[in-house]
C-alpha cells in the first residue's frame, strides 16, 4: 500500500474567494483581498508574476481578526 502525500492546493484570488466564502452574498470583493494581501494580513505565494493562496492558511490568518462575543 502506497502512502498518499497531500499537497496544499494553490488557488487564484477568485478561486480562493469562492472556496472560503461559498455564499456569494457574503463574499468580500477581490479589491478587499488584494488590500489584505498588500497589508500582509493573508499569506500568499508568488511565482513570477502569479499570486496563489492556500485556503487553509488564509482561514487561519483571518481568525486573528475574529472578535469574541461577550
């Protein structure tokens, strides 16, 4: 039996938005994502001019912005 090695999926900005926010009504804009990217608030991988995101790492980074309810 051969072990499968799972590789993180790299998504484009549009694909990331659809993956993390499946509901179109609550999905932030591409401009918002690019702003978060420029502020280094979400992790990304740049290969030449192309920018990719890992959904799990982005979700983890966005958890820092959660506000606890009291």
